[in-house]
C-alpha cells in the first residue's frame, strides 16, 4: 500500500504518508479512509507527507477526480488546514493545482518543502 494513515488526537492531526509510486485512486482511497475513520473529528488538520513519493501518476482528469471527492467530503472534513509536504517539483505543481481548486474559507490547503514549516503552519 503506497500510503499509511496516523492520527494524533491530542494535536487534532491526521498524517498521511505517501511513498513509492502513487496514483490518483490511491489518494482518493486515502482520503476516504481517514474521513470515514471514527477518530476523524471536524477541525482535524491533515498533514500529507509526500517526501517519499518516487513517482506520481496522475493526469489532469484524475486530478479533477481527487478534487471532486474532496469537495464531496467537505461537510465531513469540516474546518481546518491541510498541508502537503514534498520535495519534487512535479509533486509541488500538483499540490498547487489541488490548492487552487480545493482551498475554501473553512479548509485551507498549502504546500511546503519543509516538514518543520508545515507543522508550524498547522499549529498556528
């Protein structure tokens, strides 16, 4: 499985670690998995750790599918922040695409190349 999900309920944080070859269906599966988890509470922030992705296999139609699923789940996700951390330029470009289409007044998404900066932003 190219992802693992961890909850830190004391910090109201869900961390999703992505690794290896990742495609859109796996991102959708990860989102649905944590959104359906009993530990998920509205207001939980999400930290997407993409620092170990070796290959991102998403075309623009598939990216739109991810956006659609996230928008459908917005009532369940509720307010909060989502940070994407990655080093590769292609992954940062995709993160910017998601940010443009997914960020709302309730749930803001930002991308970072530093885990420390992402965590600091999530804790603000």
